[in-house]
């Protein structure tokens, strides 16, 4: 486990972008699973200028690792909509290099990735409860591959799903799909990044505490090739 601590969010984001770029500059197909959310916003700003109009990066293929569908709206769900707005669209990534996971193909996601050569790298964030992807406490188990998670999986799941669709009850789905812990652990490399003091306690607990399903990200400390990128605030409880 390699831990990189940078002075602030901007420098941490630049490091994360550099790690992804290092993977991209290879003379082979490169498969990346990337995250949406608030943490990677600055990283994607850097990456857009780094990769836009670079035809020599047509070897890079992108996968989303979870999806929350809108109940009525057609097209992409929450995750792919966010990734499109943050990165795919401003960077002009061709559709041929984007491989969405959704409710229609989640059962074949693991086989598809295997046939494509496996994930070279998966980029993760972490929630204050220790979740990554859609692997929240009380949902998936360590042995699960890509999974369907229903609205009754945990007591507050309906509220979580409602929040993810912007509080619109008409669009709240009754499930989501996610790559499970076993799927994530099959990636050749994992990069997890976090920012802010609100993540400090869970970083310490997940990576320097016991491995337990109650803290889903604790499993990641057993991966043979994981890099954790933090700003000083997120690393403030590490010694």
C-alpha cells in the first residue's frame, strides 16, 4: 500500500490525474474504471486538457463501476450522466471508448471486462461510512461480483436513492447496480483518493483497522497494488 499525501486538494488532484495519464501512455489497450462525485472534479479539469484531441490515446477505454437509473428519464443514469458532464463530453471521448454499466448488462459486466483484458486501474472515492462504488455497509459482501442492490437493502436506502436523483420522488429508482468487492479486487491496480477532514476518520479506520464488511473499504488494504492519494486534511489522523 502506497500513501501519497499532498498539501491541498489541487495538488492531490494533479497527482491523481498524473497516475491515470501514466496508465494511458501505453502501447496496448488500457481499461480504466473511473468515479464520479465531488472529489474528482478538479482531477477531471486537469485531465480534460491533458487528453482532449489526443488521437494517440484512442487505446484508452472507460467503464463506470456503478449506476443509479432514473425511474422515468431515458438514457444514462446518475453515474454516467455525471461522468459525461465532468469528463467524457468536455474531453470529447468517443463513444466507442466508453462502456457503460447499467441495469440491462450488469449480469455480464464481469465477463465483459474479463474478455476486454481486465481492468488496468480502478479509481475510487470513499464515503464517510467506508463505502466505495455502490458497496455500502449492509448491501454487498466481500465475495460479491457485480450486483443488484434493492431499495430495501438497508433501512435508509430509499433516502439514499432519493438523494442521488436530486430529491425528485418521480425519478427515485428502487435499485442500483454496482461492481461488487470481488469485482473491484480483480483490477490490476487500485487508486483511492480523498479530500478534507470529514474523510480523515474513515481513512484511518478503513486502511489501518480490522477488515470487516461493516467498513467495506477495509478489504482494499489487502490489494497487492493500491495507492491512496490524500490531501493533508484527509490524512490528518494518520501517524
